[in-house]
C-alpha cells in the first residue's frame, strides 16, 4: 500500500462517516485555504501587511491536505490504479513543460 493510500485509510478512519460528498466538502474547504495562501504569496490585498510573511510550511501542509480527500474518493471508487497512472502522466508532462523540476 502506498503512503498516500495509507493516509487515505487513516483519513477515512478519523472520519468514519466520510463519504464522497463529505470528502468533496473537505476538498473545497482546503481549496479555499489554498486560495488564501496564494493570494498572500502573490501580495494580493493586504495579506502581507495584515499577517506578515507567508508561512511556506503551512502553505505546503495545506496543499498536502488536499490529497487526503482525493485519495479517499479514489479509494471509495477503487480507482487507485487509474489515478496513479493519470498522476504519473500529468507529472511527466508538467516536468517536460518546466513547471516541475525533475530534481524534486
């Protein structure tokens, strides 16, 4: 079992009544937090003035938290292999386009 799958299992165990609807709700909440971090990183509005420098560790944790509900939905519908393949293909493409450094 991959680390992401193990985390999806843990996510589902922490929220035993989780279903796809609640996973989408958790994902939507996480996307809202991500948007706030992006606004802060881009200097939009008064975020820098209000909150100071962006906490990149917290930003990374927020991005990572998006993976859990996605993994839970993937697991619920037994799409692990399909999503793994699609993720691998997308990662390769983003690397080729220079969005991701291959040294990461």
